[in-house]
C-alpha cells in the first residue's frame, strides 16, 4: 500500500495453530468463539485480552505504517477480474475469486509491505447461519432468472476479513442559503368559459445563515478492491466499538483481503461521506418551507483513525458475464446484495398489467 514506504519490512514468521489432540490445523469457530479442530472437534480458547484498539492522530497514518505484513505466513492470489488480492493459509488452493466469482485468479507474491491491521472483529455468525440467510434472500426475489439458484451456488459462500479504515472528526460548518416561505394566494382563472378561484403557492425568499457542529465517530471506509462501497454500506453498521487487537489466530480458516487503499485516499473518501451528511443536516436547518443556493463551509479538527479487519460472508457468482454478490455482516447478520433481473418475466408482468387495464376499461365502457 502506498503509505507504507518509509519502513523496512520484516519477513512474516511462519505461524501454525496445531490441534493439541490430533495435530491438524485448528480454525476459528464463530459459534463457539474459539479455535476448533475440523477433524476431531477439539477446541482451544484464545486468551482474553483487555487491550484496546485506540484512535490515532491522522498524521501518523499519513507518515507511513510501522507494522507490516500479516504476522504469519499466508498465500496470496490476485483476481484478474476485480483486482482484489486475497490471502489464505498456504496449504489451501483457490480456483475462483471470493469477491466476484471470476475463475481467473493467479498466485501473487507476498506483500510484506502491506499495512498490518491493528484491530479486528471476529466472526460471530457461522457459515450455516449465513447460508440460511442466503437461501431466504434468494427465495424472496421476484422477477429473477429461473436458473439463478443454480448459478449462485452455496458452495461459493466464503468468509472474508475485509480491510477497513475508520475515521473520527469534529466539524464546525457555517452555512448560508435562501429560505423560501410559501403562502397560498387566491387566483381567478377561467375554466370552460367560467371564472373560478384557485389557490396558488407563492414563495417569498429571504437570506438565512447558521452554524452546524457535529462529531463523527468511526466512519467506515472499505480498503477493498473486491467489495463495492455501495454494497458494504448495505450491511453497516459494524460494532466497531467492540474491536479487539489484531491476532493472526482469528484468520485461521478464513480468507483475508490485503489493504488496497491507503490512509490518504481513505481520508478523502471519509471526508466526502461526512460532507454529504453535513450538507444534508445544514439543509434541514434552513427555516421556511424550502431552500436554495445552500453553501456550506466546514472546518475539520480532531481527525483520528483506526484500521481493522471486519468479517463478511460473501456469495459471489457470475451471471451472463456480470459479477453479483450477496453479503452477510459476520457480526450482526445484516444482509445485502444484488441479483440479475429477468427481462422476460418483467415483460410478461407488464403485458399482464396492460391487459388487465384494458379489460377494466372495456367493462366500464359497457
């Protein structure tokens, strides 16, 4: 990532998580909140930590990262479709991209200069629960292709730790606008050769100004190439106040995407999102019935950041060459997604409605 340019990278140490009973690699088990062996079922609790993931002044992120790499050996593949670089245990093979479903993935060199996440939210929703939400979502779709269920196989449901930045800011915004005050005025109009009275709306415009202050907390910005911002927004919020310090053990058995967005660009996106909220809030403060020519000037202070991995279940599939995704928030279970429309079904529905309207018109004409 671009921000990690000034610090020499330390090679990642090989870390395995062997089962004490049979020696196989144990993986994170969301249901039991522990590491669990997929072969013999033995569980190993992770030590409880009381450390906190703290806010850092934005200047630290812009100066460059200190901790680099995953802190463990992970294999990486790069998608030739969406460009996402996904990592997983070295003994696992990947045949398609977890984010867009494209089969064209190639092994990528290890990025030892990647910013190491400071915190994460472990998966709490397990795969079975996520699969149930996916089936429920599919069954509730209307006007979709008949073969959609076959194309969107549950076998492609993957648990992925997606990289995020979060930002805090204190804002002071001064706004000016023209406030419109509506009044109803009686007006004489001619209709069918007769003069009748109608009410018309007249707007009186006056200058207005004010100040709006707001403190933003943990505004999330995905640092992902594979996850579009509109889709990630559909499964917000994540309980970022519950972030725990990053520990490689939580990644065992799951995919994790490398950071594809640096702190500088992420801050610009966060400011854009906050500015939109500020503009809307200032517009609501304009007195009267309507406003125009709203101008907002914002001063920013107390800018801080955190970087963390957030858990997402993703069902990605290709339909007619276009990628579609279904997402489940790995902590709250909130769902979001997109699916293709069936033009044939929509066309039949439109024709049926038109025929019904024609039938009603014909009956009324008798």
